[in-house]
């Protein structure tokens, strides 16, 4: 009887090891051959998902970036100076990612700068003599500069089909607002949940077993 149980277990392990690579390879092929518009949508979602996970470990009050200005009175430019209350925090970026569909790390910073920089300039114009030249700009905190963060948060070309596969498997189902994608059945053998239309996993019946999943569903911090 013991030999039988061992034989069954071995056959299941071998079966999974054979099935997994085939399904993963087919997924890679389907993702790589998606139309460019669809691929762009998936990559934007992935960058958002990646940014949320990365920012979850940061202090919400950390300054991601700020607005600095300078003015020219009498032909001389002042040095760049910070504008009070014109800064972007980790919490602000997370809120943007949650509320805006497929927003990305860079999108949230650019959106902030698009209205805060002009606003800061208008404030200074009211304080200085008319016709004073004023310049304002958004400046990254060195810890959060795009060149120093996780590349897959800011560069769609850095994202591979395997990145998308691993991210989708962590979710209990498709991201909010998505229809179940055509390759969902191929995610099931790789460990996707019932929300993808997959049969229950052993870990669903026995919560203490299996691999941990992302309790936020990947779309919330």
C-alpha cells in the first residue's frame, strides 16, 4: 500500500513537471504575439502592480518629489528654492495608482507636476513685481528617481512575458474591469485561482498549504 501511495505521488509530481513547461511556453507565445495595443495595456497594468508592491514597503510620508522655483529681478536669477506644500509623497502616488485605471509610477508624478508647477508659478507671480521672470520645475527626491527605482516600474521594454505570467498567477482573478483573457485556461496548471475559471486548488481547501497569494489582488496597496 505504501509503495502504491509513493507511485501515485511520483506520477503526480512528474505529471506537473511535464505540464508546467508546456503551458508556460504556450503562454509566453500568446503573450508575445498579442497586438501592440493589448500588449501596451498589459504592460501598463504590470507597471502599476509592480509600483504598488514596491511602494508598499516605503514610508507613506516619504517625499517622492517637489517643486522648486527661481525668479529674475533686475537681470539676476535667484537660486532654486523649494515651494512650501508643493511636494509629492509616497501616499500621494499610491492614491493615484489606486484611483486611476492603469496609472503608472511615472504617470502619477507627471500628473502632479502638470498642475502643481503652474500653480506654484502663479503663487509667486502674486508676490513679486509685475513682469518678473519666474521659472518652476518638478524635482525628484534622489531615492525615487526613475533611474534608481525598479526598472520594471518605469520601462515597458524591461517587462517579459514571464513577468506578466507570474503577476497574473498571484491574483485571485483578472484585474478589476478586465474580462477573463483568452489564455486564462493556461494559467490554471500554473497555480491560478478559481476567479480565472480554474478548479479549486489544494491550498483553497487547506489554507495552511500551498504558496501564499497576494491578498490585495495586486491592484490595491
